[in-house]
């Protein structure tokens, strides 16, 4: 019996929400909210360049619009918007997959969160940011949950 098995009870007799463990439901809600926010942000970025250019025509002295347009091209706004939309859609699809087919989606989730964790560690090694470190900590905890805790729920409850 490993150290992890000693820390986590073998039988899952805890409460379940909609037939799923509360930890999994919390992760699903968390990723759905973040995925939705990323997708909405992507749509706003995708369509913002022309709106900002029109705003600059109305008020050429607007410093914020001038700054944004100095740092973002039309093509760049399309790429960035598409990236946010795709990342948001992946997170929403992952959350739906975890709810409806948790056992099947678990391996994809492990690969996704491992990639996110590696990318986050690389970013933090270049420039530390406390907010990014907190999000990375949450993603690493989610990775741990999928890798160690969730299989016990499958074994004990027969959850798909």
C-alpha cells in the first residue's frame, strides 16, 4: 500500500453531486467558467481592431486606443482572438467530456494539464507573476486530482 493509498480512503462513501464527486464538479465548473471567459475575450479581441480604429477616427487624442493600436495589428488581433477562442473551446469541451465521460476523458485531461503546467513553469522561469503562479498551482492540483484521486472514484462507484 503506497503513501497515497494511506492518505485517501479506499472506499468512496462521500457525497456526490449529480453522481460525480464534488472535487470533479468543482473542476468542471472552474474550467467551464474560465473557458467561457477566454472564448468571450477571444470574440471581443477578434472584432475589436476595426472598432478601435473607428474610435481613433472619432477621438485622435485617445491615449488608450493609440496605445492598443500601436501594439496590435489587424492580423495580430485576428490571430490572438482565434487563439483565445480555441483555448476556451478546448476547456469547455474538456469540462463537458469530464462530466459525461469522465473515465474516458481523464487521460486527455492529464495530457492537457501537464502541457499547461509545463508552459506555466516555463513562463514563470522567464518572469515571475504571483497571479500566474496561483493559476499554475491550481492546474497542478487538478493534475494531481486526475492522476491520483479520480481513479479511486472510478473503482469505488463504477462511475463512467
